[in-house]
C-alpha cells in the first residue's frame, strides 16, 4: 500500500474545531447580511461597522487553516501548501482588520475615506503569498510534447480568463463615475490573479496531495468576492460600499473555511482524474475571450480596454494554433504507434516466435483462401528425423538453434514461390499456390540442403517430406491429412526423402495407426506371449542363456510380427507397458527355471529395452519390483540396449549406470551398425557385446580369394579383439549355418544365436531343452552370457 493510500485510510473526518470554525464564518456572514439590511432600512449603527465583519470571519478562517496545517495526516507537500495559505489568510486578515480599525476610529468620514496604505500593503502581501502557494502546487507529471501542450493550455486559459476579467471588471472600475482608490484597484487585480492562477492550475494538479475542490474554494475567496465587489462598485458607486463590506466580503473567509473542510474530507477517499477538467479548460477560455469581441461586433465602443481584449484574443488564437499543431503531431504519432503495435500484434499472432516463420494459424488461413479461390494448392509437410536425439544429447538450447537454422534454410529455398511455415515442434510446412510450382523439385532441394551440416553447431539433420496437392472439393483438413500420410510413408521407407500422396496411400497408414489402438486391447486381454530364443555355446551347442521375444496372437489376424507392432508401440507410448509385461514375465520364468533345474542350468535370461523405456523415470523401480516379486537374482538378468538408445542423453546414461550398480548385466545389441560404437565401449557400462547379423552374413563364403574373405571377416575379428581387450563377453547374432558357426569359432567367438542353433521357442520348449541337457553327460561348462532380439 502506498504512503498516500495509508494516509487516506488513516485520515479522520472533519474535526470539531474545524466544524466550529466553518460554522462561525457562516454565522458571521449571516450577521453581516442582517446588519446590512438593518442599516439600509432603519439606519442601525454607523457605516464603519460594515468593515468589521470581513476581518472577524478571517480570524475563524485562520483558526481553521491552522488546525488543518498542524494535523498529522497531511503529506509534506500538502502541509507546506496549507501553511503558506495560513500565512496568506492571516496577512490579508491583518490588512482588513487594520482597515476596520481605521474606519471605526474615523467613523464620521468612513463614507469617503480610503484604505490606509499600510493596510493595503498587508492585504497585497497576503494575496501575493496566496499566488505563490498556488504556484507551488504540483501538477500532473508530464514530459516532452505533453508538457508543452499543458503549458500552452494553461497560457490560453490564463490569457482568456484575464481578458474577460479585464474587459468586464477592471477596465470599468478605472472608468467608473465614482472611481475607486488605487489601493482597491491593486487588491482587486491581485485577487483576480489568485483566482485565474488557481483556475488554470487546479485542472492539472495531480491526484494528490491538494484537493481540487479545496483549491477552488480558496481561489474563489479572493477572485470571486473581488469580482462581485468590483461589479457592485461599477454599478452603484459608493452606495455599494456597505453591502460589499458587510455582505460580500465576509463570504471570503467562509469560502476559505469550507476549503479546509473539503481538504479534510478529500483525504479520506480517492481523488478524481485531474485531467478531466484540463481537457475542456482551454476551449472554455477561447469562448470566454470571444465574448468581448462579440460585444464589440454588436456595437460596443472600441476604446482602449476593448483594444487590449482584441490583442489578447489574437495572442490566444496564435497559442491555440500552436496547441492544435502539437495536438495534430501527437495524434499522428499516436496513430503511427497504434498502427505499428497492431502490425506487431498481427505478426506475433500469425508467426512463430522462435523461427519467425508463419505459424499454423496463418498457414491454415492461407490454405483456406487458396481452396476457396479454387487455386492450385500443394502442401509439403517437412518433419525432421530423430530430432528428439538432439534435444536429449545436446540440450534444448542447441535444438532451438537447429530449428532456427532449418527455418532459415527453408525460407531461402522456398523464396517467393511459397509460404514457409513452422507447424509446431520439429515439423515444418510449405504452401505452394503458383501454377508453375514444382513441389518435387523443391522437396529434392530441401533434402539435398539438409544433407549438409547446418547451424552454428554444424549438425547434420535429415527430414522426411510428404507432398499433397489439393483435389477438387478438398478441405484444409483433408489436404493436411494427405500430406501427413505421405510424410509418414516417407519415414517408413527409410527417412531422408520425400513421397507424394496418391489415392489409397492412407489405408496402410491408417491400419498401422489402428494397430496401436488394438495393441492396447491386446495388453489388457492377454493376447501377447513371450517366447525365448536360446543362446548357444558354439562348440557343443549347449544352451547357456535365452533372449525373451514377444509375440502377438491376434484373434483375427493370427500371429503379428514384432516388426509390425513394435513401431506402433513406440509411436503410441505403449512400449513402456509392453516392456514392463515382458520384463515381469521373463523374470518370473527365469526364476521358475532356476528353481526347477538349479543354478548351473541357465545362468542368464535377457530381454530388449527400448530408449522410451530408459527415459521412463519409473523404469529402475519397475526392474527392482520385477526382480523382487520373482525372486530372481540381479546378476541373472541381462538387459539389451541398442547404440541409438544409449545416445539418448543424460537421463538414459544415469539409468544405465544405476542398473549396472545393481548388478544387472548390460548388453550392447546390434553392435557395429552405429557411428560411435568404439567410443561407446568406454563410456557405456556394457558387459556383453552382440555382433550384428549384418557382419555374420557371408562370413563363411569361400570364393578362393583370401583377400575378399579377410575383408568379410574383418569387422567380426576386430570386434572380438576389442572385446577381449576390454574384458567383455561376445555373442554372434544371426548364425544361420554350420559354416558360419565354424568360422566364428575360428575367429574366437564362443557364443552364438540364430536359427541354425535354435529357433525361438515357448517356455515349455526351453524347459524340455534344459531337461535334455541335464540328462546328457556334459563336458566342462564354459560360462558365458547372452542377450539379443
């Protein structure tokens, strides 16, 4: 809460002393009026009594101002103003008290006696102090053009009001049949200055600390009263002296006291807007200064007071012209700023904040317009491939820089031929409406451009692009859906390419999307089965481990290949509950085999873990719960991860190291297919390396060319040597023939996995295999481990 607000809530109502002072000034004015009536009708008293009522009321006004100035709730500025007013009212009261004493002492000549010079001096000093107090009242804080506008408004108002008062009051007093003394003329002029100054000031005072009503009442106590006295003097001459002194003059201290009461009341509540009156003031002043000119136009004599008014009117007109020019300039500036702001807001509403490209709203609007006009509209939907890996590995800041660079590239390639758009996330679009536009050519340029490193971090990013041209009667949603289907098809075909939509293309995509919905039902209805592919010792074909694989037995479609439903599970997020099911079932079954066949029958059981699972914050707790519920020791579980999963950021890395600390063995699956395999072996806590099937295929071919054979075996040999150097176990995947097994044995591999060794089988099949192994006398057992898909 502000200091002013605290004062407002704490300020009391008008106190008893002030109320009594206000009442006393009003009673004094009423008594003066009653005495004046008695004097005029029955000749009660002497004329000198008329001069006593104004200073007597002034005493009560001084008491009221003194009470307010000494109150503790006023702020510094308000206290300073009312203390100055106290001095001004007190000095004026002394001057008019001096006049009253002089008139009472010289009662016989009161009718013709003028105000003593010392008394007039006191009153003049008091009016001067009042002018100074009003001048120090703070106005609304402004700057620049607004300050000059306010200064011109005040000058116009001051000159306009002064010209009217001069023409209607002061000039007639100078030329009256019974002219007033110079003292009276000076005091009247000063009183008018107080009023005019207050009128021009009060319209611009800030919301505090001086109440505008209080300021008006204080000003009226000088100028309005002086004006009435001047009019009486001009109209009735010396005969107006008694009514002026006994009836009109006592109203001045009453107005001051009422002003004090207004200040008390104002400090208890909010102030009105100070600019409301200031808007009309210069216009009212222009009307006022025109009134004497109208009088002259209708026949009033053109004497020197009228000439002064004409000069003032010319000056006011010039000031008004300047003021209107400044207003025009200010309005032009405001209109310009408004247009700029509207354009900026419109731009922000229709453009992406990060890249500056058009956003989805503008894109849909332009596409709607093109379809309405039956223009040829083609949409290219551009989706960055594997962008999430950038955010996970390098952070969102680097990802944002990359998006900005892609947007810059897109804008450069599209140019003026179309509208480049950021649809959202890592998805962009291009709208082409020109009849000669070639979307395939543009898509090819975009794919080629993205094959080069971009952004300040020199990153390589690729994109899949779907192209759809609006058919007759197409809607915005249908065009975008077709482009999305084409883009999805491009991703299925290997990414980093473009596909144009053709009729019927959406059916397999829709089927794939529906597959995700059915997978949720399959999880709930128990349609998923876990099978196990043995990992065999190459020398004697003894099973030393199994890899858990999931199969879907669809009630209508039969067995669905994992290659078909695993991508749907990844896309929909169902890979997390699916992986949780496989984990718990594998642990349960491995614990059952351990209990049935003993600790030496099947040392390890493994299963695949996706990157999505490793990102799940509950994955470690899921593994812990599965081991605890099944009773399987940690060291008998193998979790297989691919190189791409390992490269998915700090969350994945923390999860893998936590699993390693638990004693769970980690296997690096499909080793050799990635770009960072060798460095991963040092950074990743792997215990097992699984040689990818692509390096096993053709390894056994003997074409009589030793150099070619060595080349086909080079990767397998290098992986084995590296694994031995790092103390890692190795498993060769995809062993399809006895010849391949023989070559792998020669290269140093002891464990293998593939259809030649054993096909995936049910848990019962594994149990039977374990039973047969136990029934056959086995040679020395070489411990190994495995995992894989």
